C-alpha cells in the first residue's frame, strides 16, 4: 500500500506509465527496494497539476499522489531491485 505525494516528476503530464521504486523492507537496505509499473489510471493514483517553473519549460514537471493504493503481487517488476547502490 502506498500513501502520499511524489514531487517533481519530470515529463509526468505526457507519461502513460510510471516506474515506481519503493522500499518494502528497510532492514535490507538497497536490497529491500522494489520496482513496479503503474498505468496512469491505476486506482489510488492521481496526477497533479503542472508546476510553474522559472527555468527549463521544455518538459512538464508535476506531482503524483497515492491515495491508499493497494498493489496485487502480479504488478511487481522484480522481487528486489538489487542493482541500485
């Protein structure tokens, strides 16, 4: 289950799929991180408004919000993303 915002997502307005990294077991350090693929219309996932920026405006930047999103076991990319260090 995920709750809360993810801020400053580049190209978030154009994306139809998002790769999400989340810590599922803090005791394992980087081995406790899991990645999963989420579609834009996934239940419990909302895309916020585009941020107004001073500099680079070629890519949209926005916030994504998780509202008690539950994930089935089939959505996980791998059990553990061990390559992140």
